C-alpha cells in the first residue's frame, strides 16, 4: 500500500474551498489524528480534510510510519534528515492540492511532533501552504528568513520529548523575522494533542 493509499480522507466536498492536511508523529499512523481531523471537518463543511500517512514504515514502532528515522538523531544531523525527506513531503502536499483542487493559498498544514517538524520546515522551501499549525513540534534549526505562511505553535509546558522552550525560541525568532506567528501553551500538558489546545486552535482558524 502506498502512503497516499494509507492516508485517510475524512471529508471531501465536491468543490472544496479549503484543504487541511494533518501529519502524524513518528511511529504513529493517520488514525492517531482522526479526532482532530473530524473536529476540523465539523467546523468547516467546505474543507477537504485529510490525515496523511508518512511515506516510510517506522524503524522503531511496528505498524507505525515516519518521514525520517530518529535512530541516532542529534542536533547536528536532524536538519540533513529533514532536508532529505522534504521533497517527498512537498510532493505529498502538492498531490492533495491537485486531488482536492485547492491552491496553496487556501491550504493549511497541521502537524504533530515529527509531522510538525516537517510542516514547519516546509515553509523554508516554497509557499506550499498559507497556514501551518505545529503541535508539540520544533524547527530542526531556527529559520533565518521570514516564512510566507502564517504559523501557529501549540505546545504543552510539561512536554518531555520536545521541551516547550523549543517552541518559545521558534516564536521569538519568527517575531524577529517579522513573520505572522502565534504561540499558545497549555500548562501541565505533555507531548500530546491536549484537548485544551482546541480552544486557541479554534480562535486561530
């Protein structure tokens, strides 16, 4: 089964006005974000909503998928791994834009953990989407140019996998660059899509 076939189309209007693509974490699957995908679909009947499958089988979690391996990942080699995975990520976004008939200007990328890394990093390459939501994510390296996309960072203060400081640093850098960027934190939330995150997310959308 291809990654596109493993992706889950939650809502596909005959003539979609918007496209919302969700990207799961490493070792997870599209099913892990179905709750968020259905919440988004319920809020916007004109949006095509897809929970996207990462292209590779996880090398750490049986049955899971990944954009890149995190075995032996370090601050020094993370960017190279992201860069190697990015062409497929951008092709995946373009695939769903063609299939839905929705342009980048009406596309939103929502990623959790590794999916958030890929969504954030995609803003370096091209204007693949107008909006990016990064949940419990980070940049591989802080950007040095203003992204065209509006970026919303959501993070738990008790995240032990990707500390909240990473989101705070990203927000500070994006503000320095003059980007349209917001940050919301949830007290006590760990490395998870916490229900309390839906409140600021609803306001942002």
